[in-house]
């Protein structure tokens, strides 16, 4: 078996095993971003509040208009038994935080892929080989 095939198989196994951890982490990250952006966390701590929270679309941002103002709602009954609510400013801050986090994640991924590529070249051609 070629060294590149072994390396690719190992990299794929690591990626697949970390997907479950990343999914759980993303929910926590989303709630942290919502809070950091200025969304208010409303706990569904009574049967009436829980019923209302369960009736909302889950784990999706949606808009509620009251008068001439938009409010952004995010419900997560299964996770935190709560509903996050924010105004236009909070929503804009949330979007900006999402963009910044996506850029940071892409930079980390690019660095990891670059490192893996360099390791593969060193395995195939020996240490000190550079293109």
C-alpha cells in the first residue's frame, strides 16, 4: 500500500471521528454567539413557556414582526429549553460573529491541510524535501 493512501485513510478516519464532536460543539458555539451578539436568553421554565417554545421552529433563526420592528427568534427546546430573542442590532452582530468564525475555521482548516500535505511529501520523498 502506498504511503499516500495510508496517510489519506488516517486523515479521513480522524475527520469522521471528529464530526460528532464538532456537531455538539456547534450548538454550544451558536448559543455563545447569540449571547455575545446581544440576544436575550428566555428560559422555558414553566409548562406554559415550554409549550410555547415547543410550538416554535426549532434550531432555526426566524423573524417576528411587532408593529414596525423585526425581532429575531431562535428556539432550542431539546438543548437548553430556551428561546433567544434579539432585535435588528443583535441580529447584525450575530451575523458578523458568524462570518468571523467561519473565516477563522477556514484558516485553521487550510493550515491543517497544508501541514498534512507537507507530512505526506516528507513521507514519500524523505525529510527536507520541498517543492
